[in-house]
C-alpha cells in the first residue's frame, strides 16, 4: 500500500508562537518539579541533569533566608 503524498502545510504564525509559549511553560514546569524532587530528577538521567545544570538558581524566599541566618 503506497502512502498518500500530502502537500506541505503552513502553520500560521500566531499558532506557532502559541505552541512555542506552551512548550516553554511545560519546560519550566518540569524543571521546577525536578528541582523540588531530586530523586525524580535522577531517574531522568544525563539529559535531565544537563537541563538542570543550565537552569537558573531559584530565588530564596524571605522566610527561607531568615531560617538560614
């Protein structure tokens, strides 16, 4: 059975930008989840470790800073 050849489809710019924004939100969510649960992050292996190494260090909340003193 031969596969049907479909013409190329152009994704509208607003849809592409919305998908990119959603992808970035998902990436941020998973990075935060892994930062809060290092055991889970270790299950992700080397790729997750590289993502976390490049992630910005989370800001310390005021209450946490007072506890550290």
